[in-house]
C-alpha cells in the first residue's frame, strides 16, 4: 500500500499574492492535511473518508481523485485497477490550501504507484493543472509549499520553478478557521483587473524588501512590509469585522495579522508561545463559529508532502 500526506498551507503570506506560500504544521502534532492511500484492486474504487469528506463533489466528473487517475492513465498510456482512499481532513474553501493538499497527496501517490519517476517540475505542473481545474486559474502558491515544504517563492523559471526561502525559526503562526466557506474562485472575481502604477510599485517594494529581510535575518523589517495591497483591501468585506479583529489581535501581542490565501482563515505571527496561546484563546471565543471551526498554533512545515507508514491490518 502507498500512503502520502500533504500539509496545509498559507498562500500569499500577506505580501506575495500568487507567488509566495508557506507549509504549516500544528505544534501539537496534528496532521492538518489530506492523506491518500492506494493499492491494487480488481476494480477501480474511490473512497472518501474524513471529517470534511461530505464537502467533496458527488459528480464523478468533478472529483479531483478521478481527474488525477485519468491524467496518469494518459501519461503512462496504461490502465490499472486500483483502490484509492482520500482522507479529507481539510475543509474546502478555508483558505488553507485544501484543494492543494488533496492534489499533492494524490499526484505523489499515483506517481509512486505508476512508477512514472516524474521530476519536481513535472509534478508541480501537474499539480498546478489540477489545482486550476478546481479554483479556476493555475497558481502554485499553495501546491508548491504543500509539496516541497517551507516557504516557497514561485519563480516559474525554466530551470528552477520555485525557490525555497529562509525562515525565522522564532516565528509562531496561529491560524484560525471560523467554520465558514469562501471559494477561491469567488474571492478572485472581486479583485480588480487593473492596478495603478503606484500600487504596483508599492507591492514590488514590499515583496522585494520582505525577501531581502528573510535573507539578511531582519524579522522586524519583514513584519513591517507584510502589507497586502493587491488582495486584502478588496477581500475585507468577505470577512465580517476583519479590520477590528486584526487590530485586536495585534493589541494582544501579535506581530501581524493577515488573511490566509483567499480566506476566511486568518493567520497571525508571534514570537512568544504565551502570546500565541492568548491569541488562540481569543480566536476560539470570538472567531470560531461553534464547533465547526478550529484554531491551531503552528510552525513552518519544512518537510512538505511525505510518504507515511501504514499498519499491517489497515484496510482502505
């Protein structure tokens, strides 16, 4: 049996719309991400389990697992009967790379099963293609960190498609999903088609300064330029009371507070575990809707997607 796990991710990281992303992992050891298992079978079987499996489309033609299988059958020019199980642990439309987590785990599991030996660039292109079929456009700010781990800069360079960036080890990331859904496609539709020269320059300045700060180990400078001028100003209405929440979280001691990807998940960065716990408690009481949502204290997941073990008696 082949089994792969792919972690949650934060797209944009506030300052890098569509070209920056970070893989995250809760400090309590929770596997916040999707898991795919594959083994040989007499017939093609696709099973969905997990807390959020009921959110997946029922139409087989819209099923990402089915799409991935058909894609690999085309690539390998062969058809195999397999049993695939997707453990959906990520809420759809959460802003935490839910579709990317499914896509990455499925692609890697199929690559190993079919022994296609695709290189990282080829795998990323496939991941981006499948991700785009769900979100409406091809972008890699979730699939790249989900696959490769760490903080990834999407260069789309012909030789190095992505670049891993340095991280600040003391940064603690608190992510809060309220329990509501906000689709990526809808969150992208409200963005303007054109931006002023001034906004473009400001975005370039913030992004380049942020990357410079990572390499020169200036965390305070990095925080000061984590200012999203491309997406956040237009997505604020999609998250009730976001500006008030952001102000409160920073008063509680957070270094910054931004929308994760398309939202509605919010992330904040702290450099003290006690502050992180304080912010987590505030989110639990004031942002999470009943028991649907969740809040996690996280660090950067440097490993990204990985093959995980199975027990002898495990049935998929």
